[in-house]
C-alpha cells in the first residue's frame, strides 16, 4: 500500500476545523480557529506525496465559516507541494460524504448506540 500524506488528515474530506477560541460554537457554526494559526499549517506532511482534500470549511477569528482550500494553502506555504489525488476512494461508505456544514447536524442526530436509521 502506498503511503500518502493523508495519514490522519484523510478526515480533511469532511473537515470542520475547530480550535481554542472564546466564542461559543453551535452545531452548524464550528468554533473558530485562532487568528494566529495559519490554515496552511492544518495539514501535516507525513512523508507522502498526495492528499485528497475537498469540502473543507473554516471559521477563523470572528468571521463566518467559509469554504477553504486547505491543500492549496499548504502547497502555497510549503515545498515540495503535495499532489491533489491520494489515488483511492473509500469502499465502505454507504453514500457520498455529506457537505461539511451538515456533518455536525448528522453527528448530533445519529451518534450513539442504536441511533442509526437502518
């Protein structure tokens, strides 16, 4: 199996960035990333060559959450660049990933034993 930069960052496909901040968070509005944290530093190079990242949203400081290209930010700040396709698709998914803003709602509704609508 080819090792990619994905590592723990594979979750970036449905990433809602949270961080230490004084503002309260709601299920559809994540806690903001601190102003002094560069979004380019949210991805770590684990020694691979590629990472699939799409659908990421970020709320930084007091601004609203907005779509963000974390891989583009990483590549602009670091060398060498990571490729944009890890080369595989998860096979154990029942459907396509949820749009990032809906993830907190789905987790709140279906997390816990016996709560999945199967």
